[in-house]
C-alpha cells in the first residue's frame, strides 16, 4: 500500500468517524449512518490494500 493510499484511507476513515459522532450528538440519524458507512468503506479499502500487500510479499518470497 502506498503512503498516499494510507493517508487517503486514514483521512476518509477520520471524516466518517467525525460525521458519525456529529450525527450521534445532534440526533441526526442520516448523518450518523453516512459517517458510519464512510468509515466502514475506508476500513474495507485498508483491508483490501493490506491483502494485496500480503499477496505481493508471498509472491516475492517465491521469486527470490
């Protein structure tokens, strides 16, 4: 995972967490749900990138 991807995913996760918290604090369920969805999307992106990195490490181990 590139540094840019890590920063982008972390920022998206943070924005989602803030939206979720603001939604909870204001009683705005739509904002809360949007924030939770955005945070989950970023977490899934991070997991996918980590899986790609792990697969690349395995592949590189066989080609050495």
